[in-house]
């Protein structure tokens, strides 16, 4: 069962800020989302859970990035054929003809595996409820990202596969167990991981008049410092509402 969110009236939202964050699965705190790479009896990685829900159960709806390849508004639901083309792409691979020795191109299916997904992007709303004097973080969407390479094998960055509407994902995540570092007798679920914010992430974009990400005006260590500045502002706004 999914624990319902507390009822929130629009009139009680005193402050709201939209954020985009990246969860890097190479960080140790995020390893429960990445492992196991191969499905075992009682556990799957987060991507294996998503893939099973999309391809086998049909319990989730994937949304494409649209014609501009950057849409995150859940406006373009993908058909089953489109999902198959993303998760089971068929690529042309050069190979040598055993009879003539010539180079020919063969169509090879290269499915996206759990080990290929090393980042997730989150779209969130940070809200302060004046009725309860409490701040909430509501995750709106989640998107798996895989490393993108050119024909020569040079890494070009990360490619977002599709977006998932997180309130719909909660029902799937609540039924998938996650490894618990502290106690193997008590398993957590992916829903608990996200609900209790038991992951490490960094901000890549905040809502702004230019609709631009941090990477558009900062690079390297400057982008990380800008991410920390935005995160610090979120906590400062909540802290300054109280008088000590």
C-alpha cells in the first residue's frame, strides 16, 4: 500500500519552488538503487523494476521528450512500440563477411540493461504549508539517464530515455524491496527511499525566468557551488520563517 500524502490546500501553500535534481548512482549512498545488476530472487535494481512495469505489466506510462528532445511536461505518452525501440534498440554493426571478407552491416538488438543507467533526473516541488508549518518535497517526475557515446566510443554525456509520472510510479515502487544497510531482516521499498529522501543528489536547475539550467551559465566546480547555493537558499527560506 502507498501511504497517501497529507491533504494540501492550494490556499495553504505559502511558498513553492520547482527544482530539477540528478541522482548519481555511482555515489555509495545511492547504490541500493543501482544494485543488483542482475535480478536475484528477492531484489531488483530500480531500472529493472521500471523496465518490468513498462514491458511486462504495462502498469506505467512513459512520456517522451517531444520534438525538441527536452520536454518534461508529460505531454507525449509513448506507445508500446516506442518503448520497445528505446529499451530494445536495434543498431547496425559492422562485421566481416565470412565468405567474401567484405565489411557488411548487421542489425543487432542491444537492449538497455541496468548497468547502463547510472543517473536519474528528478523533477520536484518544494512546498511550505502554512497550515501545518511544515515543508514538503513532492516528486513530480523521474527519468532514467544512460551514458551516450558516439560511433568512435567517445563519451558525449548523458541521454534521458523518457519521463515517468512519479505519483503513478509510487504504486510500483511500494512493492519492490531494496537492500537495507543497517538491518537485513527489515527490507525497505523504493517508495520509502524516495519518500524519506534516503539518497544523495545535486540540483541542476531551479525555476527561473530564462528557463535555463545551471549548466547553461556555470561549469565544473562553479556549477557544483551554484547547486549548493540554491540548496542552501531553500533551507534558509524555511529557517527564516521561525523566530528563535
